[in-house]
């Protein structure tokens, strides 16, 4: 078995490095530092180990071990459940909610990253069994793939973001020509005129129109802006809660929000980097509808 | 965002004849300034939001 020690160690090292690469605590402050990171790094280590020892087990025809490893791998489904539950509990206390679709997307990402780690470790060990250097090369190639292929689409790939004018017609609030809501208090109208930023998001094609119509995607956009730029909001102030409304005729989305600083360029910079949720992606353009 | 439900929790009006008692409490006020102040107070107390029906009437709605 000592023949396999080096390949397994290499598999674990590369697998664990893949998890480190994939774990970014960024402005979204999730996973939280350091407790959340420890949880995910430990999971990543276990995943890397499972992937790494699978190859020797197969080569030695130790089928009991292989079966058990397969069983262990399925346990990573729990990661998704764990993430979903904790994120949902946290979300109940957010001023601007993430929304369940966004949470589901994050939970999926966490689960799939562990499988990526397992895969990296498995392939690295397989290469390393043949030659030490092949293992190193294989590991590095996989790390590069993991690093550059992991990210999904962001909003600027499917839509254009432009500034919308906040204006009132009587008590009715508009962003450009899209109706947002009715605001009864003169006081609130003044706050909104002073502090609110209006944004018009114009999808580039039919797929984008359907994707952006999804409420989960729109909530994720609001949550991103609120997390990064802060918001002029407190609990019990429903009049100031950020909103999105859709122009039903052409699919444009109007966003109304009160960031801490009224600066459209910051809002645009954040908005363009909002990830497109897996659950929001629709492709009606590819479908056959008799046209 | 999903399951939105709204309920009128109070009505503030300057024209009594426009409103019939129908579940929500009605506040009768004299002038536009009092209208705004009463609605603001109600909004803060009830954690709700005010909407304008017309120049004389505001409703306070809990979402």
C-alpha cells in the first residue's frame, strides 16, 4: 500500500488546493470568517481524501472499499441541505432578503464544489500512480480548469444597465416610464427624491427577457446592491423597501432603491457583476414553438 | 416578494362623505397638513405604508 502513499498525498493536496481556490469570502460575507471557512475546508479535505483513495482501491481490486467510498461521496448531498437551512435562517433577518432562489443557487454551488474537489483529487491520484511528474502536471491543469471554468454568467452578459430618472406624477412614483408604486406621504416622497437611485435594466434578447422576469433573479439583484452599497432602510419602513418592476410590453426591469450613497456609477458597477441564477436561466430562443 | 398580501389598516380623510366604515379605522382631519401628519404617525406606529387615493384621502396599508 505504501506504493500509493505519494499519489494519495498528492491527490489530497491538489484536491484541497482546489477547495481553497473555490472558497472566496468576498463582499457578500459568506461563508463567514472564520467558522464557516473551517466547516467548508474540512468538508473539502474529506472530499479530497475520498477522491484520492478511490484510485488505489480500484487498482487493488478492493471492491468493498470502493463501495464504501461511493457511499461516502453521496453524503455530500447533506452539504446542500446544511447550507440551505442556515442561509434561510439568516435570511429571515435581512433587511433586503436574498430570496429562496438565490439561496438554492448558493447551496447548489457549495455541493458541486465538493464534487469538483473529489474529481480533482481522483484524477490527480490516477495520474500520479503512473508517474510523479504526470501527477503534478495533471493536478495543475485541473486546478486551472477549476479556477477559470467555475464561474457562471453575470448580468452584464445578458443585459444593459442604464440610469433611470426618479420622478413623481402626483403620488405615483416612476422610474423613467415604468410605474413603481404610490407614495402617500409628502415626507417620504421628499426622501425618495433626495436619496433614491433608479435603474433600467434592458435585456439584450428574448432569453434575457425571460430570465430577468424571474422574481428570484430580481431579488438577488436588490440584495447585491444592498449588501455592497448599504441601504437607507430599517425594519418597519415598508415605504422605502427597494423594488423592481417589469415593463410587461418589452421586458425591461426598473429598479428603485435607496443606497447609502446616491451614486449611479457604483450601483451599475455592482449590478453588472450580479450572477445569473441557475434557476433563472431560460432559453426560449432555442425552443421550437412553430415559428 | 412572493405571496404578497395587503390590507388597509387605517383611512385618513378630509372628506367624511367619501368613506364608509368598512373594517378599517377612519381618521377625519381638517386640512392637508393634518392629513400628512396623521398618516405619518399611523405609518410609523403600524410599520405600514401610506398610499394616496386622492388629494383628500390617504390609506395606510400593511404589506
